[in-house]
C-alpha cells in the first residue's frame, strides 16, 4: 500500500463527516466495498469485490460517526485472513460461536444516540435488518451517494495512480496485440491479457476480460476455444 494514499484516508473521512452533518445523518455503515476501501484502506476481497462467506458474514463492515474513528465489526476469519496483522484501532471481533446479532447490537450501542443511519449500496438485506434491530429507534436510509460524491473529485495522488493504471493497461494490450495471429483462440488472448496485467503488478482486471471478433469468436462462449483464421 502506498503510504501517501494512507495519508489521505483521514482527510477523506473528514469530508464524509461534513457531508453527513450537512444532510442530517448521524452515522454511515459500509460493508466491504470500494467505498470502505476508499475511506480506510480495508481492501475488498478478490475476485468477489466484497462478498464475505465466513460465519457471521452479515456483520462485516464499519460504522462511521462524525468525531470518532471508524468502528469495525468483523468475523474472526476476516481479521485473520484479510488484514495482514493491521487491525483497526476500534474493532469488534465476532468469533464463530459468538452471538453475532448480540455483538452487532453492542457495537451499534457504542455509537451513541443515532436517529438516522445511512447504509452503503452493497449492504445486504440481512445486514440492514440487523441494523434496524440494533437501532430500533433509528431510521435506516440509502447512503449510496454519500461516498460516491466524494470519490468523483480526485486528488493529485489519485490522478497519478490512475495514470499509472492506464499505462499498465496500455502496455498489456500492446503486448497481447502481438499474439493476435491465425490459430490463436479468444481464450488464449484472454489469458494473455490477464497475465500481462499481472506481471505489471496489477491487482486484478477492473472488469471481466472479454475478447471477441466480428466473426463470432467470443471468450465468453464455446467459440473461445476455436482458433481464428487469417483476417478474423
């Protein structure tokens, strides 16, 4: 992780808190997602981009309240396998045999008087119901636009990193283009692109890699294994 990026997280949270206060929202809950990663650096799992399958998976995420550090509620296995020893300062760990709902309620009680809590777009129905149970007097609202609005404005560092990512993609495409010759298959080209990205230290493709030709060869279908002919 770029230490310069980590230095931006507190400022991003401050901008979030200003937005929460301006909109009359007392707290925000975010599950593993691009928004949580943007604010704290806790990465989405790959290739699922957020789907957690551990025991008590529905509790996984963090509460954001103006004036305090994020409060994380995480299954034990998420802590063990995803954080690399870098545990957040404020953390409630839910073990496999724990009462997850009780610990989730206990964490929510630490937030103080919450009249309105927003949830990020990827929040599951189970988690939303858990929030309603944990905050019976609170109103749960859609918070999908809260962090998205912040992320639209890029810092100089973000622009630098985006430029680097574009260069990696361009280089991977240029290297793969040399392999587009008669006899190659769409599946091979798909694998080549992902390999070229990987050796350039790309974390993962941003979207599923899709290769196709005007003659019907397509990496998503059975034709992925058919060699292309000249002019294909």
